[in-house]
């Protein structure tokens, strides 16, 4: 098992190196002068040149990349031209909000998608299966930002059940930060008012992000379950007279979920990179909103930092999926 983990970790190194090269190159190729924009419309040429020297942008590109990689090895992601703060500090402030949103969306998708996939496989070619196909196609085809607007219109404007946006009202004192997740921090502090308020703000953006992965996980789980139910060992278990519920839960579900794990890992990374529109619609103070403001101001160091963090989290998520493969199917460890 240790060799399996080491092999997977070593494969992550070229991926991260390639990601730094690509993002740094794109940031230098894009048109515009971020230094002049950060200096302001009334800045003189001397002030712009001084700011360029201060951030090291007057040096050759390969020298800038070397300094950037050297800083990365020390945990330095550069300095934002817009906020004049270290990018690592900004990302540390915005990342928990994005992770809380992504984890909530994935929890909804996994906790509903896997059981629904099992149910539709058992009841295939019947009305639950047909209904799930229609719902899955609708969920996948609807853009998340448009779904978010519909949720706001229905539950915030018409019914007034949920807040329109934001993470927590200004008048509510946030709980002491332990994990950075408001819902978990509120539970740790025993502040039920803050917990219910944070949960109500989290509900709509999490639902808007969860429907597409939920539909995909459900359909993948259905296909895998149908395939597993046709295997010889399942037929043998039926011939031996084992209860149907035991066959489904003990033998079918564990083997069928293996293929679904790949989709879960891919969607985790996809949601991390796709929070921009949802966070903008719901004014959610996460990495997506931070990156959007940086792009508008042509401040590329935060954009590179956000891309690297998302890429790192994505490869770590796939590493966890690979390890889960090894737990579920021991044969994978030696492949």
C-alpha cells in the first residue's frame, strides 16, 4: 500500500510543474498593463516604472519565473497589485468559503445521487427510472448561474424563505474561526443562531452547484449497478436464496460505486474551478469572486495563485480517489 501511495504522489509532481509553467506563461501573454492599472489613472510614468521595479516585472521572463518558483517553494504566491497584500494571505481568507460551498454541494450530490442510482437500477425500465432520466437531463442541461437566479427569484423574492445572497448578515456576529467553515465553527461554538443563519445562506448556492454532479453520479451509479447485477457472483447469490436487500447493499453497491468514484473526483475539481458564476450570483466571498475581481483589474498574480491552489486541490482529490480505489478493490494497489 505504501508503494501505491508513493507512486501516486510522484505522479503529481510533473502535473504541478506543468501547471505553474502554463499559468505563468498565460499571465505574461495576456494584453494590458496591470502595473499602470494598479498605479491609477493619475500616476506618472516615473511612478509606474518604480512600481514595475518594485514587483520585479522589469526583469526577463525566465528570471521572473525562477523567482516565482523559488517563492512557491517557500509558500509565497506573490503580491497582489490591487490589494497590495500577499496573495497567499488573500487566498487563505477566501478559500474556506469556497471549500464549504463545494463540500456542501458534493455532499448533496453524493448522498442523493448514489442511493437514487441504486433505486433506478433496481427499478429500471419503470416509472422511477424514466422520471430520473428526465430529471437528470434537465439538471445537466441547465446552466448553474441561471438555476441560481431561478432559486433566488423563487425562494428569496417570492417566498422569502431564504436570504438572497452573502455568507452571513452584517448584523450577525460570526463564531470564532476554527475551521473557516461557518457552519462547523458555529456547531463547535454551540451558536445555533449562527449555524441556522449560515446554513440558510449556504442552501441555495449549494443546491445550484449540486444538481449537475447529482444527475451525473446518479446515472453513472445506475449504469454500474446494472452491470454488476449481471455478474456471475450476483447470480450465484440469488440462486443461493440470499435476501435481495443483502445482495444489493453488501455485494452490488460496493462494486458499483468504484466507477462512480472517478466521477466524484472529477466533479470535485470541476466545482472548484466553476464556482465563479455561482459565487458572483450569490455574492459568496470565495475564490471565484476573488479571481473575478482580479481578472477585471488585470491583476494576474492572484489569478495564478487561485489556479495553482485549485489545481493542487484537484490533484489531491484524485489522489484520495485513487486511495479509495485501493481500499475498495485491493487489486488496484498492484496495478
